[in-house]
C-alpha cells in the first residue's frame, strides 16, 4: 500500500508537468506509513475525513486508484465525476467523507460524524487526519473539546511533518505541541515515529481498540517528513540545503524494505511490489488521459441550492 500511494502521487505529479492535472497537487511522498499503519485497523464501515494532502488516506481506505486518477485529471469516471479534483476528493462507498482544502476544517466535521454514529448507536468509528499546522486553528480546539465532552468514537491523527506549508511549525507553535494540547483537553494521546509503519500500526491498534471499547476519542501524533514541496509546483527553497538529503535514511518505504530484507524476504520479491504498484498507476493514468471531460450540462448537477437565506431562514 505504501508503494501504491507513492506511485499514484509520482504519476500524478507527472500529470501536473504534462499539464493534464489542472490545479494544485499536495503530495504526501515520505508520509505513507501513517495512513497505512492506521487504515489497517479500519473497517469498510468506518469513516474517514482527510486534508488537502489526502491521496494516501483515500487510497488506503479502499478507494479505486483508477477512479482517483480520473478525478485528479478532472475526467468522467472520477470519484466525484471529475468535478472535485485533488483537494476535494471523496468516496462515500468506502466511507471517505472528503478531503478538505481548509486547514483544520475537517476536524469539526469528524466530530459531527462521530456524534451521529453515537446517537445512532452504530458500531463504527471515524478517523480524522490533519497536519501540525492545524493545531493552531480554532477547529482543533472545538473539535477535540466536543469529542472529549461527548466521548465520541473518533481517532484524531496529526501528521507532523514539521512544516505548515512553507513555514516551520515550531516557530509559530507555543507549548509542547500536538499531543500535549490533546491531553490538556482530556483526549489521551500517543506519540510515534510516523515513518516506522510497524510502530504506527501498533499505536493505531492500541488507540482504535480503546475507541471501539467505548472509551471515547484518542489522539495519535505521528512525526514524519514530507520529501517534496508543499505542492507539486513548490521547489521548497525555504528548507535548508541538505535537509532533504539528510532524511534519506528515514524514508518509510526504504525502512520497511530493510526490515523485510533483514527478516529474510528476497530482494526480488520486495522490488516486485514496487514494479506492480508503478504498473497499476501507469494503467490508471492512461485510462484517465483517454477519458472525456464531464459534459457541460453536468456542471451544476450535485450543487445544492437552498434559496436565499433571507427568504428561507426568516
């Protein structure tokens, strides 16, 4: 799955260079262990809320790579009919309620979804992913507070890559950081090496087990590193020279490969996984490029119009 996520984004970035992806792409290359470690413990009925950097979460939740590629290229056959694109991708069939281009906004939506689950006495939960920059926004406090007060079945996952877009998060974050803030609100938190897929898997198992037992919300602070720029068009010149190269040993896929080789798995078998993932995403890209754009008469389908608030609400 980590190879599939990386291959999808590498091919999508080529689509950006080929000018067939119109709009921003926010790659999660280097962060693949977090969604994979968490989603391995989520069921098909569980719900997911993601961020503008949500390809990995969506794919790991079970969405079709081909449908995702069609969506990224704005073509018929996409998860949202080719009308949402990267930052608004959603797939209700796998419980993915949507990516969100507004930093932190998905946190309160996740709390709302978890509250609905509790009111309906359903045996499922919500996972909500956000970056370290989101902890400085109001929805973080509001969403975690609501979840804690009502003991809601939601796992909050902070993917801490150290940067809020182009600014080091540490330079504008007071206190001890994400986990400390969660604990201050009464949400138990675990901190983990987010580039160690086995460590993420173990931490997620513990936290999700507590949530499913009815113990209320939990918080996972996963420290990771974004290898690429904030977007596909960002050269990341704000990072010190040599910083990315110094992280080469910390690549989650490389670390997992080393673990497998040390366990006796043949290198050819490990490398075949990468080749299969690339072949899958190349096929998805070809399918998307060959697909038509949505017809113009579908532009306003799925767009909600409730009328004038002055008329309808008063």
